[in-house]
């Protein structure tokens, strides 16, 4: 790996070393990215993968959770796929790997430990003069065979002291490394109801459990929004040990996705790639994904969110 140090301004600075990147706005570290995934400290069954944690508001409130006791394989904010499978032929499924971590869902059996975890390795990461971070990653299947290459970029943008927020820009470009088509699948694709998680996933801190969920389609609440389409979705949580709230607004590029969202079991948001149907990817095809996450101090209303996004 290579890394560099790029001071952006007196307000925002990016620093990096062998295995992590840190972005500070003033005195607050608002983002940390970890790339040292090949470590015995994390079991292989959790799918060793790069992730962002902690993310913080401008006032210093942590808005991500990492390896919580209920789901040790949840890692702040990352890209995760419950099943990435070679497309089957003649009705027979091809080899599959779990890039989510933890047990895999099997129809008729529930969640089972299958020893099918893949891993995502970092070959290179670099910071640029504009403060963005780019990483070249390889997704390696449970059998040790590389299946996907990924170019992942992210950056801290639009620091707005008056509004009390900043925006994470995150992009992922995925290509098949072999000659067989692949399919991205969620547990709902495999037969479990209301478990359509797949792709860009945020795990919130435990104190955000029971938070308020809003979306552009006018619906409110995690149960009402599960599996629904919306151009944006917001999660509002209240801190423990410090006063106040934080609002995270998730804005995917392109067509409004079907959302996987939970609030009562745990705080989690995912604009799913494959909520109810598998997402196919052919050799030579580029899967280009883009997301913006507005991270704000305070409990924002639907009207304030909409106004802020329109202005941006």
C-alpha cells in the first residue's frame, strides 16, 4: 500500500499512514477509514473488509457502530454482500461466497455457519490533493479465487458550520475478474422475508436504536419504509452521554432504490442492490455506484432535509 499526507486548509486536513486514513475538520476527526483487514484480531468468518469508523458529526458525536455484540460482522459503514454467486447453469447454483459476514441464510434451514466467508483485500490506497481517497480492492471468494475488482473512492465534502453538517461522498466501481457472470443476492432473494440487505450498509451506534426514520416518499418509520422506494432516507438518533441528536441523510445516485432499514432491533440503513431480486453482473460490465450521506448535528425535519438537498 502507499499513502500520503494532504493538508487541505486550516479547517479540513487529511492524513494517512500504512493502514488508515483520518479526516479532521478543525479539532474533530469526522472520518476514519481502516484498510488493515488481514488481521487475526477479526475472525475470517466476519468477512475481513475495509470500512469507515468512526464517523462523527462536526460537534464530535459518533454516528457509526463497529462490531456490536449482536452482529460482530457489522463494521461502521462499508460495502457488504450476503451472497455473491456464480450464475447457475441448467438450474444448478454456482459457487457462492458471503461478503457480509456471519452465518448465511439457507432456505428451509435459516441462518447457518457455512464456512463460506470471502474477504476484501486492499492493494493500494492514495489520497489526492482535493482530499479524496481512492483504494484499489480485490474481492476474494471463500475458495481463495479473486472474483471482483473494486475502485472505491470517498471524501469529506460540503462542510457547513452554519447548518452543522458535512457530506460524505462515496463511490464504488466493481468489475468481474473471471469469465463467469455473477449475481448479488440478499437473504430475501434466498427466501427470508424483509431481509433484503445488500451493498452499501450503515450500522449506527447502539444508542440510536429506536430512532426516527423519514424518507422522500412521505412515509415514516422503519417498518413502513422496509422494501419501499425513495430517493432519500434519513435516520435521526439521540446520543447517550452527551446531549443532542444527529441526522444522517442517505442519498443514492440514480434510480430510487428499495431500502432495507431497521430501527428497533438495531439502527441500520441500506439502499439495497438486491432487495427482492438478484442483481446480475456480466464479465466486462461495470457496476458503478454512488452515494452521498449528509451527517448533521440535531434532529432535522423532513422540510429541512428537503430544503437542504434542493439547495445542494
